[in-house]
């Protein structure tokens, strides 16, 4: 099983968990597992069935957009990091 680190901005949607075990052999399957279990994440992570442009996902420390995107393979023991972009300013 792989694990996903949940950033503080998304923890309310997953009951406060910092990390969750997930199933799936690709990033798409992992995200599908997450949004099936925690439907509120769908609007935070996806846009028109694709990874939202402001969300970065890392597998083994590497941005999946530089690999195979949602088709990036996820193996047992892999750690994924979800990192929604933060905006600020006046």
C-alpha cells in the first residue's frame, strides 16, 4: 500500500489525518480512492476529471507532471505528497 501526505489545508476534509494509506497502481487510481472515501476532496484536487492546475502531486519527491501525470505508477511503499498552491497578496 502507498501513503499520501495530506497538507494542513486539506486535513479538514479527511478528518484531520496527516497521512492516509491508499490503494491504486497509478496516481489517478490513488486520487480516485481518496475522493471515493472523502468526496469533499474532489473539488479540491480535480478540475474536469484532470488534476487541477493549482495542485501538485509528488511521488518519491518527483512532480508527476514531469513524469506521466495521472498515469504515473505508484508502487507499494511509495509516498505521495499533495501540495495545493497557496496564493496571497492584496
